C-alpha cells in the first residue's frame, strides 16, 4: 500500500538547512580566530588556592626560644598575598635541599589560621640531637631564604561531628604547637570548643609559648592551660607527669583527648589514657613519627639489626641501587642518595609516599601501619615507615612537591 507524503515549502527548507548544517558549522569553525580558549571556573580557582601542589614561601622572621632550644620561623608569601588556608592543628611539610639530598619534614603550624589570610604561617622547630633536618634548619635558615612547603595537611584538628565539645589536650615540649594554633583559633572565633591543655615541661624556664598562652587565656574563658613540671615542684604548677588522675582532675565530661609530644611521652601517656576506659573515637593523637629503635618492636627479626641491604629504586625508566640500613626507614636511604621521592607526614598515615615493593622483605611497626588492606595484599608500602630486612626492589612514584 503506497503512502503519499506531502512536503510543504517550509519542510523543504528545513531539510535543506539540515543537509547544510555540517558544512555551515565547519565554515564557522574555520572563520574563528586560532587563539587558545582560556576558561577557568571560580570553583577551580578556589580549589587551587586551598590545595596547591606546593607553596614557595620565604622566611619573614625568626623568633628565638633559647631556654627551650627552639626557634619559630614565620614563613610568608613574598608579596603578602594570602597563603593556603588550614585547620588549626594541621602541619606543613617542608622540602629541604640538604647537601646532595632532598628531604621533607612535617612541622605543626603554631599560628592562627587567621594568619593565612595575611599571607603567613608560623612553625616552631626544636633542636634534635642526632637528628638530620631540625638541626640543619636551626643552623642554616635565615630571613629572606626561600622554603618550599605543602599546604596545611593532616587530620589532627577539632571536628564537631566527631569530637566532644570539651577537649583535654596532652602536650609535651614542642608538642604544644598544634594546641597553640587551636587556642588562637578559638580566641579568633574560628573554632568553637572548650580546650584544656595539660602542658608538660621539665622546668618553668623551659615552658614554650608561656606568654602567648597566658594572653590567650585572658582573652577567652574557653581556653585553660595547666602547666606540669617534671623536674621542679613550685606553687601554681602541677608536678611530675601527666597521669590518668591528673587528666580526670581537670576534665569535664563528656570530653575528647588529643595528644601531641615526643615519643617518650606517647609511650607513657598511652598507658595512662588506657586507665580512663575512653572509647577509641574519643582519643586522638598527632602523628607519632617513626620509632627510632625499630629492633625493639614486636615481631622485628633481630638478625636484621645493624645490617645494610641493597635497595634498588625504580622510578619511571630510571633504576638506581643504593645501600639501605635496616635501622632506618627506606625513605631515609632514598633521600640520602639524592633521589627525589614524594612524602609528607613521615609517619605512615597520609600515604603520599605509597610505593610498590616488587622484591624483598620489609618490616612495618604496628604503630605506623596505616596502609589499606588491599595495599598490604598487593605489596604496597609507605617507605617513610618501612624498614628493609633483606635486599629489596621498590617502585617509587615521581616526586610531587617541588
């Protein structure tokens, strides 16, 4: 059965327009200028300002703390423009060209987040006898020097959906720095919680940031500082160490516990906090760093102590074989050899240095085990907290920061 279709004049014109559409479009494209199209959405600009791959800052000021063996370095943008904003309690990862090596070190930001809007941060570095980066920074960095840093990193900050309104902070020595930043943020109206700091120092003269803390406490009743002196008994100070009894004395239920201090303090305080029977979600600690005596960790093969193994590092098409002491993390050996490798936290937490172990055996301390289950299954490691216990072959990604 035939079907008769009548096409009117308008229909014919539509068909001709459709037929010529591709040709007309090509003519328009060819007639357009050959300039690159530049279009950046505001949300992308915001993301870059908050999470830059790196920041090139300069040392604006150095403040001495001779009694505590520390210095505060004020780092800022050259033109005073805002630097990446951060949460009080986060850290900066510094990239340092020391000798022929490239090393990174994380340092808690000790200034108010408000400073970031003014184009600067403050970090505080304490002497570390036998260490590598800290003493180099204290001896070599001077006003005007450039420093490459990350943006604010880490999860050690107050989160009202997770943490109790009352926070008891346990600090030791330079471990006061993230809590100083939190105290500033509370004073400046950027954070809203009650902060009680139990601050352990050896002597009254060695108390770091005492004047700053006193000033903050006078400005807001949401911050309270209790000084605990280990080697002196003085009126107005607690004496000894930060114990479960001392925590209970000053805590107001319900409360979360935040911990930051040297390794020896973590070891002691862990046992005291356990006596309080707090749920795990209510106890937070800043990154521990990597244990200095890995051979004392449970499960470490004692025959590997003091051994030096051969570590083959594959990075793209490059392959380099270097010595790696069993007493130090793989990342240290890599940096000492002058190989650029990504890292930030150096505690096994962030995963920025994640690399694949192709051959060999390694040891990871349980307290630094921050890998995903799938990474463990498929032989991915965090070199910052992984120790060789045999010759190894490691596939390392390209260095991101700098």
